[in-house]
């Protein structure tokens, strides 16, 4: 599981050095102030590169949902870092 996580993080980080990323988020500023907030770049970044951030819900595939349930990842009482007790009761 950890190796898959690391692989996904590496791919995510690599996306910040692609032509597509630059095309979507790098633009001419709309102000002479170099510290002015660029709303369009922020919007493109939030829509494309942040998949889960302050979300109320997220769409996942049926197979992924079942996998996470079986692994105990969707237990609302679980605290990250603590052991997950997995039960496959009938």
C-alpha cells in the first residue's frame, strides 16, 4: 500500500513541471504588484491539481470504495496512526 502511495505522490509532484501545468497556471499578472493574488491561476490550480481539499464529498469508483471498506479506512471512529482492526464478518 505504501509503495502505491509513494508512486502516486511522485507522479503528482512531477505534474508541476509539465507544459500543461505551466499553460494552465502560469500567466501574466493583472497587477504591477508582484505579490498580488492571481485569481485565475488559483482557480485553475484548485480545479485541476487539488483533488481533495475541503471537500464535503468525493466520487470514487465502486471497487475502490469496497477496497477501502475492507481495509477499514472508512471507519468514522478511526484515528490516523492507530491500528486498524479489520473484521470480515458474514
